[in-house]
C-alpha cells in the first residue's frame, strides 16, 4: 500500500495530481506544515512536520513523503518520477533519453525555478506584496525569473511539452512550480507559451479533481 504524508495545500498536491492521473489507490496522512501551527509540539497540535512521528519518516521536517510498501522517499520531484516509472503509461519516460530530458527539466525546476516561484506564493500567504516595498520586492523577483522563464518559453515554443512531445510527469511537476506565480499575471505577461501550456496542464480532469479536493481540505 502507498501512504502519502502531506496536506493538499503543500507540495504534496503534485503527488495527489499524479495519483489522480494514474488511478493508483493510496492512504493520505494529513501532515500539515509546522509553520502553520501555533505550537507544533504541544499535546493538542495537529500532526505536523515537527511531530516526532513524522520526523521518523522525514527528519528534514518537510512534506511530502511517501511510504510505498516500506520504501520511504521524500523530495517531491523524485517521488513523481519514481511513481510514474513504477506505474508506467504515457506519463512515464518511454526510454532512457526521455528520462534524461525529464530529469534535466525536473532538476531545473527544483533548483532554478521553484526557489523563486515559491517565494511568490509564500509572500501571498503573508500578505507581503501589499505595501509599496512589497510590490518592489515582487517586481525584483519577477526580474530574476525572466531568464529561466524565457528559456522555458523557448523550449515550449519548439516542443510544446517538457519532454516526449506529450503531457508527462515532467509537465505535471513544472506546472505545479509555475502555478505559484499564477496569481500575478504580470509575472507571466511576457511568456504566452508558458501560459498556454499551464492552461493545457490545468485543464486535465486529474488536475481538476486534485484541485477540488485541495479546496475542500
Ligand atoms: N524540496 C522539497 C521541499 C519540501 C518543502 O519545502 N515542503 C514544505 C511544504 S510545501 C514544508 O514541509 N515546510 C515545512 C514548514 O513550513 O513547516 C520537496 O520538493 O519535497
């Protein structure tokens, strides 16, 4: 049995989207981010990333993690590729060269783009962009994002998808990373292919199913 640790309103959403795509059954353990809990170690705190029982799963104190019949993994993008490969089908790499391309783009997402986009969504949570100073900081982040987004725009103009000429787990992972800036149309204004690709990814029934559950959480 597959166990997924993490609430929908976290990077676990990308795993839940993939599992909707694959139709794989799983058990959800709703671990919440410790930063969202006033006193994460108090006796009545909900299960959170600092709870001792979750630290035994992921000592990094971060969600998501999975336990797949005893194989415990963290790092959401690695889990995506693992699950896609395990269950196969069109979302998985068809061969080693496709896998290489997916690894390239997923690592790029995790190391180059997400460290920027996640700051935007975390700023949204804190209301950090409401002041004039906040607007300036957001604009500066947008400027830093221009080069990676331009590279991705050119890639999509040439290929339409991240790898393999079809929607794969690599599109899914990157779509969740780009989603973090979607509430700020200005940040994507210069990147029509990225916007069109994101719309296509999010029009998938599996994304919509995940999103509905996320909103209901
Ligand atoms: N690189 C990790 C990052 C995971 C991560 O930062 N998770 C956040 C939630 S989206 C977390 O658990 N934060 C703990 C907290 O905020 O208390 C991954 O992609 O799995």
